[in-house]
C-alpha cells in the first residue's frame, strides 16, 4: 500500500498492511536530527517512515511593527514575548463591550496566500496522505484576546460577548480554510486543526461549557472539511477524555496526540470505548519514554502501545506530543519508528 492508502484505511477503521506512522517535530529537534543523520528534510521524513506530508497557506498580509519586547504578533493583534510561541503581552478585548468586539480590527482572510497549495501537493504524486487547512486555534485566540480567567467569567456574565468573539474568530478561519480547499482540496486528504482543551489533570472546561461555547464552532469547521470530502483531525493536548463523546457526536474523524500520562488518557480504555468511532494518533509517551528512557525502554513501550491500539485499525502510531522536542535523543526517536516498522504489521 502507499502511505496515502495506508492512512485512509486507518481512518476508515480498516486494517492496512501496517500501522501508519506520524512524525511531528520541533524545528530544534528536526535540525539536530538532520545533522546527526546527515539527511535533508525529505530524507529524514523517509528515514522516520512518516506517512504524512503537509502543505500550508502563507501569510501575505500587512506587516505590523512590534512593540518593544515583543517577539511576535498574531493576526488578531495580540503581541507575544518569550521562548517558542511565548505568552501574550496584552489582551486587546479584555474590557471590550459587545459593540467594540464587533468593531474590532478583525483580520482579512485574503491575507493568507493559497496560490502555492496545489503545486506543493503535486510534488508528492499521490504517495502520501496530505494534511492541509489552517491550524485554526480559535480557543487559544479567544484566551489571548480576553485573558483566560476573564474569558471564563464572561461565559457566565456576558455570554453574548463570548459568542461574538468566537463567531468573528471562526468566521476568519472558515473563510481562510474555504480558500485553501478551493485551491487544492482535490489533492488534500485531511483537514488538520488544533485547539488544546485539556490540562494534565483534566479538561480546561467541562462538557456543559464546552458544548455551549466551543463545540458549535468546532463543528462548523468539521462540517466545512467534510463538505470538501476531507477527513478532519483535531490536535488536542493533555486530559480531555470527558469531551471525547461530544467530539465524536460532532463528526470528528481523528484525535491527535493521545498523551497517556494525563488524567483519563488511558490508551486501553480509549481504544475499548471509542476505538471503533474515532481514529487515535499518538500515545507513545514523549516525556517519560522518549525523552527520559533508553532505546530499549522505547522499544518495549512502543510495542505495548501497538498491542493495544492497532487491532481493528483506527490508529496512527507516533509520539504523544504534537512536536518532538529538542531534548529528545535522536536514537530514541529512531528506536520508536524502527519498532513501529518492525512490529506494526497486520
């Protein structure tokens, strides 16, 4: 089977020739692995056995000068500082009225350039499963715009204001994704979006608030992907198990990345309860196994996860974090992927 055929079979809860592989990595780890293995980008993907490739729209909107100390700015006007994505320096809508929310300088979907999407997918000649669409992290953007505690308070005190913020955010992402799919949906397989809804100890909001404020907008994006014939996969960190039935009801096709060291994220239980209803992607512990373990421990734990998650299809094997971090030993990542290839045959 080709990588694309293998992945799509897994999404249909069929058993392909072998379990598909997923590799998401931080820029720092990727550069380290390239140096250690003396491979270019595509050579490294092939060495790891990654069955996916990804295409992106590019920002082509106006340039906004950064304030002193800021390291980045989101399209929604939130400046951030610090390592990685950093933390927001301001919450522009923290004290806004409903009218001010509607009058806010929301970004233009035309700022995202989709002209290269089709050419980028053609490079892979149908061999790999293609991930496309905008990341669309509207929950994170709402937190940035309002402040997290403030957002929770407003869900009770000013629910119509929270509704308006969510509507504007998802209006933008829906339009951007529609433009991406109009440009290349016939060569994209999976709409990949991300919103972290959990913490180490459980969901960041309970099922009732999630169903009231988040799920309708998430379903809007899921329905958009389905309208173009795409599978929809959500990246969601940490412990969000109580929300999984609602995500399934909304029509979500896949969940990434299953983190087994978080409350409620027990691969054996998830597979038994939901394995025939939604695809799981990940579950090989990035922290205690990939970072802290030896290569032998990685092989042992990888085999344990495969034994649990592979039967019946509906599983993509990979690390439990969306990006393998720089401190992860390359030899451990090789041990994980080599074990998947060796023991992941159906």
